[in-house]
């Protein structure tokens, strides 16, 4: 998998960054202020339009719609990093990126509060049938009635997935007077008076509202279908603001039509349009007391700005220092600034390689052959990839870079002057 030499120690203005899907301008401004050349696009790109736009880029920034498949990545030889300006990374072939030495960064927690607030708003709206009341008035019908409307105080909220979002919802719901219980596959410290339960079945059986906050994995896809909905309390509510692959929407529709579910809220769908304004269809359209939103759980100005700054900072640190902290597909290495004085300006060599025995020995032999002093060395590996960083004597650092890059197991090597 030996890659061609990738020289990246040239002026930052020649490092090309392409940001798609209208990422927040704060991230763009930060990257421009650091000296990079940045191009932006409001929407997602597909097919040849995508490849033609990013094939010469060193960094690509996307949100949730642009699909960076292995076929796309194989045509982007200059690409060093991908910034997912969102929480998820499903839209990127992470393994293919790793095997090409492309680090992928995201911002998994910056939109936590926004998703939590939307979920709480939906719980209240469903209990009060606010959308139905609003639609009636817009249609000219005055439907003043307490029928089917309830307070959320005293109701039991069941949270599936007690991570950053689930735990924030827990705090907000308890402040409203709800009883909170949760199920998670790993042991989590309860916040406030929240109570862990031993199984999903127990949670379904005893909760008035179920809200799902788990990632998209092999174990969570299609985890919530007709069998799980049937175990929920009659006239309860179901919310999915996590991933569209988790809940069977046809089963949800059947339960709402039968009256087993009193309502539902869904922000994520198995198939979502790539751009705003495109047509959309769902089995849940037209159902009473069902709130449908177009994947806007994290789409607040505050969240998008926080995400943009977080991802831009990670990309900047990676390009300037080689730091991979926050990367989701390669080993994480948190690096100090390069040691530079008037008499000592060490060069930093960054190497991704296949994680097999003997690679480090080959690199050390190359340094010894060239009589190069190594002032700093950092190494982290996972089951497939190793990431080695060397701060080297500048006299022969370029030659060492070439030697390391020529090693059979090397994936990608770059040097920071």
C-alpha cells in the first residue's frame, strides 16, 4: 500500500479546503484566518460534480448528505482529512479513508443541547396535541377542547441510550416534574433522580413516553419494530431523534392507526432527500398527532456554530501539528507544538502505516542510516493502522521522509517544516 510521496510543507494558501452543504461561516472564517484556501458550497454534491470539485482538495468538509464512498475517495489522491460538520459519520467510508491515510473528524457533542430541547418540546406538544390544534386553526376551525390533552408532570419518561443527549433530556424532563428511567447497554451514572432499568422490555412496559438516543450500529439497526412497540404501554408516545435506521416506520404507523400509540415524533428517516426543497414521503404522513421534522434536531444556529468551530479547530490542529485527537477512524495522538528555536527547527514527520510487526524497526534503521537525531517520537495503533510521529533533526529530515515513505507498509507520509 505504499503511497506516492505527498509533500504538504508548502504555504498554507496552497492547501485547498472545500466545504459543502452550507457549513456555518464561523468555521470557514477560522480556517481562512489560519491561512488556508477555502471554497464553499451551499448544497451537497453527487457523482461527477462531487469528484470534480474535491479531487484536488486536501481537506473536505461535509454535513450529513454528501456521500464519501470508497469509489469517491479513490479518486481524491491529495485528500488528507475529512471534516464531518455534524455528529454522525455514516456518510463516509471510514475504513476506506483509513487505508488511504485520511483522518476523519466530527463533532459528536456540540449539538447535544439542541437535540435535547427539541425532544422536550415534542413531548409537551404531543401531550397537548399542539400540532393538531394549530392545523385546525390554520384551516379555520375553532376546536377548543381538553380531550386527549395532558400535562407531562408526573408522567414517566423512558430513555433508550443514556449518553450525552439522553442524560441532558433526563435533566430537563425531571425539571418538568417527569419521572425518568433509562436503559443503556453500558453502566451509566444516573443524573438527578433518574433510574436505570434492567431491560428494554421493562422500560417499554412502564414508560408513558419512549425516546431513543442511540447511534447507528449493526446492533441498533431495525432494533425497534412491531414487537417492541407492542410491549409499550397503551396510549404511550414514541420519539426517534437518533437515526432513521432504528425504528420501523410501518410498524409505528400501524400502532398509531390502531390507537396503541397516542402519538409520535420523528426527526430522522431511512431515506432522506439530499437537498432542501426536494420531495419527501413517509408512511407517517397524514397521521393525527404525529410530528415530522426534516432532520433538524441539531439544526440551531448555536449548535451549527459550535460544530463548525469544533471541527475547524480539529482540522487546523491536524494540518499544523499532526494531532489526530478527535479522529474517528485512525489512532488518536495529541501532539505538542514543534520544538523550534533560532538554532533548532526540528521537522515533524507524520506516517500512517499498516499495523504489522517490524515497521517501527525499519523506520529506526532508516534514521540510523542517515545519522538523524530524533528529538521526539509518538506512536499509537489500532488493529489495522499505526500512526507514528517523529520530530527529527532538520539536516536530513527530508531524506528520512522519503525513506519512510518507501517502506512497503507505509500508507501515507507527510512532513511539517
